[in-house]
């Protein structure tokens, strides 16, 4: 049994359409999943032209388990006239419509998961998105009020964070025992949903040298250590806190003592390390939502859009992860 994936071509001004075209042309994607492609005909055709590939897509209604990749009928199917490399309101409206339709297919049980090519936040906001990021937009569209956070995935290592798109000066005041413990729980659930039954989680400190016993701050003592203990008591075991400047060395050890996931306290603690280790392979997962979603962690690369030279690694990894999560969701629904 294969999952059905709603695959959206992303920002029509960026590299997304050509990445999707190459993904479909390689053939492995169709063996891993039934695919419903969401995109305008003109955008899909331009993606194939840029990637120098030709993919024979079915065209028709969005239905579960199509026998081969299908370009689905939707209200933006015939839209045309997108230019490469430019932020535009119409592009943002198109992206929001594509995301909303992908979510709808998952909610209706037609698709098991959604994968989308890179988006541009400036264009999304120009198109009407009122949120800081796509995660909060998804929460609104799904009427989801539970805890949610962004996961970043590089090969077998996942990271998450307690605070996200906030000023650095506000981070300390936003850290609470319950918030850190919930971050551990969310990361554990995300790893379990991806097939890791007993994930190992490492928790990052906030201050230099992990606070050095309170000399450089007490967040580790007063908030983070109690949060790790609280998470363990709730059935979500984790270790730490560990110093931020060595936690990724510890997590990536291959001698059996490494970790599956790292929970950081703020955005760049994890993002800098992950992008240094593999910018062209990283995947972003909006975590905690009732629908599995994955996308490349890199952006739209306007400067090379349409040239057919964008690295395919992250798009391929995002699709593979969406397939694993979609398969798990489908199995759970059938149980």
C-alpha cells in the first residue's frame, strides 16, 4: 500500500516547479507514492522546460490512489503569466490557494500527506497571509489550536525549537518549564510518526557554557533542567541540557551514543548547525499538526530560477519524508 501525496509546485517565480519536474521525471517518486500534482499547467510546463525533462502527467479530478502522477483540476489550473525571480501579489495568492487545496485534500482523506516546493514569505504576505510563517497559517486553515512547532530534518537528525520567529532579546522570558517540556513531547511525537519508535532526544541549554552553574545565567537551572525532568515524568525521555556549542557534535556521534533529535531554545541555535551540515539536503516539517507536511528547508532561489541548476537533494528528501509520514497516517487510520 502506497500513500497518496498532494504535491504542490510552490512559488511559480522560484525553483520549485523545476524541482518538482525533476522529481517526477526520475520515476522513483511514482514508485513510492500515488501523486496528485497541484499546479497551473503553465507553471508545470515551465518547470519541465527549465529542468529539461518531459513528464507525461494524467489530468483529471483529485482522487485517491491515481495509477500514475496526476495534474489535478483546481481553480488555478489555467493561470499563466508568472515571471521568474520576482515577488508579486498574484504569486502569493496562487501559493496560498495551492496550500489551502493541498490541506483540503488531506482533510477529506483523498491525500495522506502534503509536500510542497519552496515558498517566498514576502510574496505570501503580499498575497494576503497575515501570519509570520506557514505553520501558523496552517493552524488557522485547519482550525488547529494545539501546540505546533517547526521541525528541521537533515538525514536522520531532527531539530526543533522552543521559540521560533521572535526577537532574540525576548527568548529568555518566553522559556517556561511547561513550554520546554511540550517541545520535547512534540519532537518525540514527530520522530515516532516518522517511524522511530524510541527516539533519543538531546536538549540544548541557553547560555554560554550551559550557564556554568549559574555564572552566566540561570535558565538551565531554573527552567530547562526541571523541564527535562517533567517531560520524562510524562513519558517523553530526554537528556540535557547540553552546551549549545557542543550539542551537535554529541548528537551526530556514530558510536551509538548520538541522538535522533535536538531541542534548541531559539531559531538560530539549530538552524546554523543544520544548514552548515547540509544546506542542500535539509527538510522542514510543520510539527504537531494533524496532517503530515514536508518541504525543502531552503528558499526559492530567485537568482537561479528557470536555469535548471537548482540542487534536487532537499526536494527529494522532503518528498520521501512526506511518504513515510503519509504511510504511517494511512496505516493508523486503517487500524
